């Protein structure tokens, strides 16, 4: 029997007892309007990776929230470089989480959305070859697909020589993927921020000092700073902090969610 590290809410309104998955999911919820949520984990000193991989920073509490965020989304957005480097597998959910999605009138699985300007992708990677639903690849008109990719993924071309992220997200929303979860990497996060497309950031702070070397959770060209109000602070018994920041936009009342 696995042991779950207790997670409590520190702010606002501290919880009297540890939160179960139903309560955790309700804190993140779904909204009435389209939303792009970005999820990252970092060390106390701001590193995006440990020994080259984000998994080195992610403990059991972060993985628990990570799974709930996947349950809540319609589309899971990831950059091609992160997909390759982190060795993404097919996006699958447990039966209870699939049952929750069915009860909400959602498809059983979120759709994997890969952002790739070059289409340097391996159709045999499990993220494509073993996917329960056909992934979507946002790419440019100039990119040439490798053999076999169109057999395992749908290519959506948005932009002439580079991916137009605003157009790509608009197309995803036209297809009914209103609740989007981005898992990185840093250059995609930076590009989404520069295009003013980020509505929410869920940031886990791991109780580790990574030391010099690793990059930040965002990268790329400089862009204007944007205010992002804090919505909640959660803390796990192992010292992990989970912070949620979100814009003030109309129609953002969260829907209750369950495990």
C-alpha cells in the first residue's frame, strides 16, 4: 500500500486537515472560458532540472498534483525538445480519473499537443505510437514531416516558417480543447509569455538547492513583465510548496472537480 504525503492549504483559509484528491482537484478546477495553464517544478534556487531532468526535482506531492492537472485538461501541450529529452510516454490516466472525465462529459483522455517548428520527431516514440488518442502536432507550413509521422499524429500547420502559437491555440480551441495544460519546456514557456497567451502558472518549489548550472523555467527573448495574482499556497509534509497564480479574467469561476 502506497503512502501519500499529506498536502494542506496554507493560504487563503488554511485547511484544518490534509486535502484529499477531490479537494485538491477542486482548488485547480476547470473554468467557463478557454485557459492556458503552465505547470513547472523548480528548486529553491530556481533550477528547472536536476542532473539534466525535471524529474529529479519532482517528489510524490508534485507528481500527485501533476496527475490531477492532466485529468482536468482537454489538451496537454509540450515542446518537441521536452518530449524528446524527457522521454514522454503515451498520455494515459487511471480508471478513476477516466471515470471522472466521463462523468463530466469529457473524452476519457486529454489530447497530447506537440509544438515543433522542425518536425524532428520520432513516430516510434511511445508518446505517438502508444497514444490512446491521436496526438496533434502544431508546426509551420515549411516543416517537412519524417516518414510515418502523419500515420500516428495529425499535423496542424500554423505559420509560414515558424509556429504561430496564437493561431495554433485558436485552432485547438476551435476543436473544443478549451482547457490547455502546458508542461514546457522553458523556450515554449518564454514564447507563450511573449505572445501574452499564459493565463495561469502552477509552480512547485522543491525543497532542494540545485546549485549553479541549470537554467530557469523560462527562456528565450525578453518580454514585458505581466502581473499574475497568487491564488493559493499548498504545502506538503516533506516541505514541497505548490503555488498557483492566475490572471483576473471574466468567466474564471472554477468548476468543482473530483477524483
